[in-house]
């Protein structure tokens, strides 16, 4: 019975698993390293976005005013203007 107890006691202690990347360092060191990398990445991306967005962009040429785009053969039921266009006040 003693032999069984000793075998059981030896095998119940699991060895601590270590990954190859953290074999020589403790977890606090790794966490601090990745925290610094994260903050550096955030600052870099913010600076790059501010630089890109601060530059103006070129506008293309306006398309020609084609006369056939606003042809109206009959009036709309709500009047001569389009439904969402600014109404012309001819009396004022």
C-alpha cells in the first residue's frame, strides 16, 4: 500500500509548462514588452492617419452640364419644381 501511495504522489505533480518564447523571461517582462509595442503601434498609426488626412486631395473635373438631364415634359403634381428642390418664390 505504501508503494502505491508513493507512485501516486510522484505522478500527481505536473511539471510547469514553459513555451520556447518565454523560457528565459518571466511573464511580467513579456507583458510589459507587448504593452510597449502596442502603445508604439497605436501612436504610429495615429500619426500616419493624421498625416494622410491632413493633406488635401484633388477634385476631379466637374462633368459637363448635359441639357437632357433635366428635361421635363409635363409638370409634377406638386408644382414646377422637383420634390426636394428649393421652391422658387416668384411673388417675393
